[in-house]
């Protein structure tokens, strides 16, 4: 992925996947790492999607400000796009 305004690409890795239940992605930054934890749960009202963003490491506070806040701000749009993609397949 190439974050808007960044000079280079950032690599994300899927580090855990439980089909039809959850997946976790990981991005390594300077002295920190960002985990995106994505859960899918069937409910009586339909599919419930939950995303948790976790930043760890000595410079986690910097990466929370630079990256995690942007992810959280765009998460509703990203989720809508994921739903549209899933419905189209």
C-alpha cells in the first residue's frame, strides 16, 4: 500500500487468517509495528465486521498520530468498499 503523501510503499503482511472468521495484518515501522485485527461475526441482523488497530513499540505514539489516526478516519469508507466487493463476488 502507498499512503497518500508518502514517498514510498508500505508493506503489509497477513500474519493470521481464520477463514470466514478473522484475519490480522501487520505493518512494520521504525521502532513500532501496527496490527489491523479484523473480525467477522454472523448475527441475527447480518454480518458484523469489527476492526481493531493496535500500535506497539517505543515509537508507537508517533505512528499512532501519523498512520493509525488516518486509518481510523477512513475506516467507515474502507468498510463500505469491502462490503461492496464481497457482495459483487
